[in-house]
C-alpha cells in the first residue's frame, strides 16, 4: 500500500479523549499502552493496530471502532 494511502486515515483518539475529559496519559493507563504508542495513533503515524488495543480503546472511550477512524480526502 503506498504511503499516501495511509495518510488518508485519521485516528480520532485525541478528539474522543478530549470530549470525554481524559488526558492522553489517563487514556494510555486505562488502555494499557504506552503514552508514546498512543501518541503515534493520535498523530496518524501508526501503520497498524492490534485488535486487543482497538477493543481496549473502545472500552475506555465508550465508542465503536468506526468512531475512532475516519477517511480524509
């Protein structure tokens, strides 16, 4: 997959955390991942995500997987 295709996928984890009054540090602790890895997701630099991490993020944020990601033009 070309790199430019990956840049179209936006992870909304930072926005969803802010809407729920959570800091990234709090969210990382609840999910059980490092702050660095959460920041990679937030800044759209991740190339993959484990299903276990995705499920933990959804549980912590009270959302569905589709709420975490959006495609941009």
